[in-house]
DNA sequence: CAATGTGAATTTGTTCACAGCC
DNA sequence: GGCTGTGAACAAATTCACATTG
């Protein structure tokens, strides 16, 4: 067990291993080797072992890893051995879709508040089954406190993103998932991860255009 | 101008620079330095210059870069000096949101077909303004040919993703954007990029849990 | 003896620092 | 003088290869 700085790529892969282990567990597979995991998620076996080695020794030499145990360990490391409450700002198409996205709930992520300053949207019910109603941004602080929210999601247009980020920060959130295609600035103790859908498409068109392997 | 293998991170950043340049251009800013760009998107100035250097010499020493020109160059490099047609499989919440997502169109990406095998969805109109109607997967080949489609988007649940990927490949697509939280296997000449929303959240919870800077 | 865990080797990516040029 | 472009230095991440162990 080392305690060096851990590459972000390692964390990303850990999340992928974690879900792969969940799949294996559902199929009632009990033991898995680094080679199996590697094949399953498309990385090298050495990579799998190195990634895990940052956090401890989870396997048995000559045997492999116990699926259930390793699944628990990875979830613990990722901090998802519990559930997390999130709020979402921006009740447009993307925001609405994210509210309904079942995968989030399956992994323990719950959207407990939706905010938008568009008067035509306030008061509307987004997800009937979850009793989610769009509220004005002023009510954000209240919800964050009451529902113990740790994560904010930005799903507004680019030009409003920075302003929303500022509000999220002012309300004490330390983790932001940003879907606006723009770089948002936050203090050092706040983490932002941006998911920029167009960027991913442009990586594809780059490769379609420059047809090297 | 070198012709080494280009890091994926460079391409990703190029896409980000490109959009930042668009912003500057809208503000009628004519010249920009690597320091300006770096500040604007949150990387180092040397990084900006190195990234651009993979593709040519676009600046003027002592001056900087011409915004309009560099914007055009980056778009050309990324292959977005033209528009691209895409099809989408999976008319659920996420699929619907992606169809309505205006940012795609703004960057020249057009969804020209939506497919789903769920009988309750077939025939429904997704985007009235675009005249998009959900069709069964069998009609995919037809649309791909007729509309000159190059990119396929997977927005179905994890368990159906591989099957859908196989169909996209069989229909000749070489680029796939996958939103299913699972690794899909495709032949070497097909590019897949996966956008896994939960993975990004788990990177955040990792950091929230291990509170090292 | 099969598969982990890990130091060492290698590859890849980033930053530095400065020569070159407008 | 100021900012680009780039080789060289550095840092980070990945792969290799093998000693270790149940």
C-alpha cells in the first residue's frame, strides 16, 4: 500500500472496474483474475493490478480476487458505499433527462432538488415518481441544508454556467458536475468535472478525418 | 510541423480551444496569445503552443494568433469545417434530450434518425421542429445511406449496448458515441468514445471522501 | 503453479527555457 | 520587446518481467 498521488485515470478505471464487478456478481461469479477484468473493460492486466495496488492488496496469489469483496473495496474507495444527494440547476431538456436517468439512482446518486430561474418552468413537476418540482435558485440554500446535499449539477447554457457555479460555491458545495460546454472557475477546494458532449464528438470527427488507425 | 502520434488529450483540448476562440470571435476580439487562451480554458500557455505545434505554425512571434484564422484552423483539424449527420439509438429520456440538445447543431452535428425497438415508442415524434420520428432498428441501414450518416449514438440501457453497437458496425458506421455505462467491443477500425455519467460522479465522490486537495 | 504485487524499464505527456522572429 | 515555436529536461503513467506466495 503506497500513498502517492493517485492518477485521475486510475480513479476513472476504478469506477469502471467497480461496475464490471457488479455485473459479475449479478451473474454469481465468485472469483476473477486481473486478466478477466482487463478483458472485460479493455485495459491491460498489469494496469488493473497497478490501479488496485494504490489502495491495498485485495487479491490472493495463484487465485485472483473475490468478486464480492473487491466490489465492496472499490465502492468504499470511490466513496459509494453510501448514497449521495445532489441538486440540479437547469430544467431544460438535458436537466430533465438527468433527473429521470435511472443509472444515477442505481449507483446511489439522488437528485433531491431542481432549480431554474425561468418563470415558465418554476413550479413544474419534473419527475412525478420522485415528487421533484422546479424551484427558483433562491431556494437552493434551504434544500442543500435540509437534504444534506454535497454535489451540484450544472445543466444550463454556457453563458449562465459561471454564474450558476458561483452560486453553488456560495452555498457551500465542494463538488460540481458541469454539463455546460465552457470552463468554469471555482476556488481550489471545489472540484469540478465537466462533461462536454460536443468535445467527445469532435474527438470522433478528428479521427474520421485523419484516418490514421 | 511534426507528424508524430497525437495525444488524445491534445485533441480534446483543441476542441476546447476551438470553442473558446468562437467566444472570442463573437466578442470581436481579433488577436489572442497562448497566455490568454491558457487562462481562458485552464491549461498552461506552453501546453497551448505545444498542442498547436502538432499541426503547424499558426501564430506570429511577438504578436500572437489571429482569432478568426486560428478558429478556422482548429475547426479544420477537428474535421468540423463541415457538418456531420448522426443517428441515435434509444428514444428514452437521455436519447430524447440529446435530440433536442441545441449545442450539437450549433457545432454542426445533426441527428437525422432516431431508432428504438420499443413498440410503444415507434412512430412517436421526438423533435417536432426537426421532424424526427422514432423508427424501428431495421430501417437504420436505409437512413444511414440516404442521409450520409457517419456517427452513431448509443443511448440504450447497458445490457442492450453491445447488441446495438454490433448493429451500428454492421451498418458501416466507423464512429460511435456511447452513453451506456459499459465497455462495448468493436473492430479496430471503429472508434468508440464512451460518456459515462456515473463515472464522472464517482471521481467527484472519491475526492469528497479522500479529502486531499 | 497460477496469479498477485511491485520495482525497474519504457513510453507518453507536460513543462521549461530560450533561440528565433516579427 | 514580446510572444511563438521547439529541443531538451522533467514528470507521469503504463508496461514489463519476475520474485513471491497461497
